[in-house]
């Protein structure tokens, strides 16, 4: 198949998500790099949008996948059979989480994890009202979209879930809308799509206290911030606030599709009765994906990468911030929003980076900033090289 026919097939026979895709014709990937069919190498400074935290094709993940494939693939819908890789993952997740987050339900993606968490919140409290946060993004399925804030993205798909209200990030006074009618409050402990917005500790503490006061469940969406991205296994560890339900995805699978919502056994048991099968999934907990996820956690436990995340992030921030055209850098570990004067300026920079072998990306809800989320396995030398490429892109496109 020629390059043109490959591109035509991609554009015409695969459903498109936007009118200007990157169109990198991927040949292979390893570590922090992707190569296209022509042999051009790209520094992957977005990591599949915070998926490949441990880099592409980590050897332990590949070995775990191969071992599981030799044993079995899908054998039954989730929750009926005892399977080695599911057991190993459940134990491993429990080992890195607080004692009260001891029971996991493994699904296929982050948005599905959020759907399950919303179901669980309503089932446990026997209430219907859901609270989310302005600026939030939780996915594109019906329930997840309902509790996401971007009205431009939502308006074409209404009606969505009723009884959804929004608090203001970092505004303690706005918590007054949380009442005894509220089933759950879902929030990103660090907002991603809003452009890396970091909460005040006082705000999260007040939110935890308010949920306790009215008897609703606090749901932390760590689909993007989990597994070392912000400098700890999970972002909530940095704020000394533990949720009732934690949702996971993206980096959990080491490159394989997987998600999970985690709670206490007491809360999770509500999905088993009245009605039975209160949440079901056919492919959730797929044994190959669970094997990859278990290996990913083991890599993060044994490598020193999480401890070095903030140091690496500070190095890259220092390099990029040396250009006075950068208005602001918002950063949590190796999770960046680099704010420029306009979206047009951002596009020129991101396009120039791509042409010169560095992949950055956009935010849906923060168009004046471009995003970086490199693998946390990135080296100091690779950070310095990436920083120079980004600075060059800013300078080279200044007068265009």
C-alpha cells in the first residue's frame, strides 16, 4: 500500500475525530520515541496523552503480555471466573492505595471507570444528584460527558443526565450546593483539560468535610494524574485527602486499554444486589490488559522514576520559561500547560515542533496553552534536547 493510499484509507474508511489529524504514519515505538514509515524519529512528549508513563513497550510489560497470551485470552464476562492476572492486579492496586480503597472493579477505559463510579455513588447513597466542577473533563460517554464542563463539546448531544450541578474549582463558598440530595461529587484532584489547574489544599479539605457532612461520596478522577504523572503514585497523596471512590485509566495499562474504579469493599458490594449485576462489563478485566497493568505497577514500584518526576519537570519548566513570550507555565510533576498569547500562536509552535520531530498536543478547554506529558522515564539529556526543540519552535515562529 502506498503512502497516499494508506492516508486515504485512514481519512475515508476510519471515522475521524477532527479535520486536522497529525497523520504520523507509525512504524514502531520504543522508550520515549516513535518512528514513522519513512524512518523519521519523533520525541513523544505527550505519551499518548499521559498513557505511556513508563515509555513505549517496556520489556516487563511486553513479557507479561506474551506470558498471558500463552495461557488464555477472554474466558468470561467480568466477575464470574477466578483469573490469575485479575487477582494479581487487585492485590497490587490494593498495595499502593490507602486501606479504605481496597476493592477494585476493572473496566476498559477511564471514561468507563467514571461511569461505574457515578453508578456506584447513586446506588450506595440512593440519591440522584451529581456534582462536578467547572473546567472538568471526565470522558465522552453519556454520563461522563454529563459531568464534564465544556458546553461547546456537550451541546450537540443533549439531553444528557439531569440533576448535575457544578462547583467552582478552588472556591470553598461554592461547596454550599452540595446537600443531602447529592449522591456524589466527582472532581479531578488536578484538572487536566482545563490546562493543569492545581487546587488549594484548603479547598480539597473543605470538599472532603462537606461530603462527610451531607453523606455523599467523594470521587477523585485520576485517569490522567495517576501512576506517577504528578510526582507521586496518585495526585491525591499530595493533598492528604482520600476519596471514597478513585477512578483510573490511561497509564494503568502500560499501553494497553484498561480502567478501574476503586472503593471499599463495603461500598462496592452495593453493586451485587438490588439489582443483581448493578454494573456489568463483558471485556472489563481482560486478562491480557490486567497482566500488562500488573507489570506496569511493578515497574513503577522498582524504578526510581516517580521520585525524580518533579526534578525532571522543574528542569523542563526552567528551559521553556527562559523565553519571555511564554506567559505562564502551569505544572504538576511532568504534566504541563504552557500558556501563550493565543491559540494561533500555540498552533504554530506545536506544528513546528511536529515538523522537527517533537510531539506536543492541545487542550480541549484551554486553547491558549499547549500540553506536554512526556513519559516519566525520560532522561535528563532527553529533557534538555526536548527543551531546545521547543524553544527553537517558539523563536522560529514568532513573526509568522
